[in-house]
């Protein structure tokens, strides 16, 4: 099976603090992969390295065989954990901006999701709730025709009632040829949509594999294994 992302002996330090401890892990093409661990254990650092927002202290990262660069940004669609859009912008203005900025941005797909999520295209972000802002960002990310979608805590800021609807939105706008990497600590919400999971603890990969195989081998749900590993 081909891999879309490869980490080879990757270390990342901030001063004397080592955040990633020489990890070796691959993310296959055409799969939904959960990157799982409590906050502060290295999930966001891994994601930022894939996106070229950070450089490794040591080791190598490749995306579709290429080092993080302008070329890899063309095939990676990234949803960061924090809002990055300007509050003064209206939704329709943001759609136009993304259409001009990304060649692979599908306006029709964006408008369909906006309609389904009942978002007013004339509303400014500054008048929206945190959850609605996150929905807008998700729409922007999922409207690109990317090779890999990376979602950092995509359901962390929305109420439980909206989570299943948002996950459904992700799945219905996700190409089977693409890879979806979801970083979260809300395991029970995403367990049933993942093909594979990666557990990260204090900068080390402590478990990786096929969801069904792990469940069968351990005789437990991924959520239960997670709670036992991290004493949640």
C-alpha cells in the first residue's frame, strides 16, 4: 500500500524540550486515520510539520514523496485548531477569496455545504458563534480537491448535537482516493469512521494499526484502549 505521508526518525525540540522523540510512522493513501492523544502530546506538532509550518530538528518528512514545500501545499488541505479567518469578512467574501487562492477549490461544493449547514453567506464572522465559525472553516477545507485533508480537532468546539452532523458533512465531501487525517482527543466520536489509528503519547508513537484488527486483538473499543493508555 502506498503512503501519502512518511515520518522517518523525526525529532522536534523547542529549546531543551523534545516534543517528538524520533518517530517513525506512515499514513497510507485512501484511508481515514485518527491521530489520537491528549492535548500537549505532539499531535499538533506533527500536523504543523506536515504542513511545513515547522521544520524538524532532525529526521525527514515526505508528503507524496516530496519534502514539505509550496508543491505539497497544493495537495494538502488543512483545518487548524484555532480560527484563522478575519472577523470582518462575510462568508461570501471568504468563498471568493478561496476560489481565487486555490485552483482546486470547488465553489459549488462549498455552497452546497453552506446550504446544508444553514449558514447565512451575508453574515460576518464576528457575529457568529465559535461553533459556526468552525463550520465555515471546515467547509472551506473540505471544498478543496486535495490528496490529503488534515483536520486538527474539527469537532472540539461544537456542541455534541452538532458533532455527528459535522462528521457526516466531512464524509460526504471526502473523496475515496484521498486521505483524511483527524487529530482529536474525542475518540468515541470518530472511532467508527476511522480505518486506522495512531496513538501518540509524550512525543512517541505507542500504537498504530487497523481499527478492526486492534479491536479484535484487544477485545476492546478504541475509546476504551485510549482511556486505559492515558488514564482518562
